[in-house]
C-alpha cells in the first residue's frame, strides 16, 4: 500500500505539470478520483444550486461512493500516466 500511496502522491504533483489542460470531464474525473483516494466517500452537504462548479465536483465525487480508496488511487495514477504520456 505504501508504494501505491507514493505513486498517488507523485501523480498528484505530476498533474500540475501537464503539457495542456485536460477537458472539463477529465478534470472532474481527476478531482473525484483524488478526493475518493485521499478522503474516501463524499461527505458534507451538497453545494447550493447556483454553485455550478462546486455541484459538479460534488456529484462527480459522489458517483464514486463505495469505491475503495486504494482502487481510486490506482485509477488516479493510471489516468495521470495516460495524460502525461
């Protein structure tokens, strides 16, 4: 698990140095996988109706509810590797 955690932390740094900005769907996927991998299932109240970005992030993360943290970490690492290739 510690190897996966190290890869996850490195991927979270690598994502900031991507050659080009990913599309919004990919950004939401990255956000949701990161949050699921680092914190687990979504928590807290859903943002207000007019907070479109916050709502989109919350819903993307909520879709991963029940996904194991190590599985989310691995998917995050794989997605970042794909984007940096």
